[in-house]
C-alpha cells in the first residue's frame, strides 16, 4: 500500500477565529488509540469546545470530540477524553509561560493528517471583546461588498 502524501484536513474550528485573536500557532502531534484514528480517517471530529493546557511539563488536549468508531467493539475509546500533545520541550515551555501570563488560552484550530500522521494546530489566543468582534464582521462585510461591486463592474465592461 502506498504511503499517504500531503495534508488531509479533518476538522477546523472556525468559531475560535471569531472569538479569539490568534497570536501564534504551533503544530503538535496527538497520542491516539486505534479506534480514534479510524474514526478520524472517516472524517469525524469536533473541535468547537476543545482547549489545550500545560500541566507538569506536558501539553494536553481536552474536550475535543472524536466520536466512537462505528465498527469498534469493547476496544472503543471515550469520545471526549484527555489526549496528550507531542511537542518539543522548549515549545511546551513557551506555550506554558504565555498561557499562565493571564488573558491567554490555547485553542485547537485545525485537526488534520500530514503524510499519514494525525496533527493538531494549536493557537495561543487572546479573547476578543464585543467591539473587536463587530469590527471584524464589519471589515469582512465591507470586503465582500467591494468584491461584488468589482465583479458587477467587470461584467458591465464586457
């Protein structure tokens, strides 16, 4: 069987980009059981409620929902268990300092396979205020309106 190449996205956390300002991102491996990998390959995962934290020099991912594998038996996994993240020690130290500084949280942004290995993109994030959320939506809306106007103007010229 040929090895997998490239990146295959399983789940993204679009809500996190709305609620938080992402300052820096890290790619981390995840320690998974066999039925979790099969469930991910089937494309089932939910990052919405998930978060990461550093405890005892190790990084952990919590509340990420990977549903049980449909053809699993007694070996099936718990869907919202705590999973260990695989990062370098210096990365864990940097992330831990930033998260403990206050006002920052660690949010999973994307879950994907790279060359057959499960990875998660963790973002060091700061919560947005209501004003910031409205400003982001306004900027997005203005950009979309400008694109529509450009398209209609280009059609008129043809």
